[in-house]
C-alpha cells in the first residue's frame, strides 16, 4: 500500500470538494481547481476528509495512487494558501519589470525579452532583481518560473543569469592564462 496514498486528506473549513466519476473539483477562498482522475482510481469523500483507493496492486495502479493523492493535496493547499516561487536575477544590467500580464526581462541580450504571463498566475517584481511568481495551481507556478529561468539560466563561470531563490550554482575556474 502506498504510504502517501493511504493517508486521508483533511478538507479545511471554507473548502468545498465535488467528486464526480472521473473529475474532482475543489473550490476555496482563492479560487477553483479541477483535475481528471484515472478511471481505475477511486476518490471517496466523507464528511471532512478525502480518501484515495486503488483496485489492485498492479504497477500502474500503485503509481497513480500516490499521484492522485498528492494532486488533491496540492489542489486543497492551492485554493487555501496558494503557491509561490521566487527568482533572483544576477548580472550587471540584468533586471526585470512586471507590467500587467507581461514581464519585461533585460538579460544581456540586444533586446528585452517580453514574457506573457498565463491566466491565473501573478508575477510581481518587488525589486528589479527579484521576481515572484504566485498562483493557486502548483504546476502552472512551477512551469512559469522554469520558463522565466530558461531565458538565461545561471552560467558556471560568473554566476550570471536567472536562478531560483536559494539555488546554489557550482562555479568553475576559468582559464589560467599563459605563463
């Protein structure tokens, strides 16, 4: 039995969960999320908890058991607290500026990089070298943060680029030069 999958998921106050045949919809104070549940996995709702059950011990069923449990847990956490990722920009002249549904990044290219923020995601720039991506869908928040980082990932020689807050970049020694 999956250790993660067998734990009941508590439903906090202010959150409503609707379980259909192959869909689960979660509504909370921050918004609404919906996900598809594979046909062989069952989600059972009781008064204040959700349980995820699988029909057998086949490899596919075991894999989906823990996955569906974690997806539901993240959905409940997303509509109550939300998720956020912080990015740091390092480099001379590198900066970012959020403007409505767009983010303008100056990353050492000959042109600014304009990124359109998907619906349901909020991007803020508390300082020119810090970008905060937040929203209720954990997957979307991580995807947007990864796409912003991919424009100029941190390079190993000077450490310039876009990195996650707290990310440690292994530095390499440069050329030694002629002696």
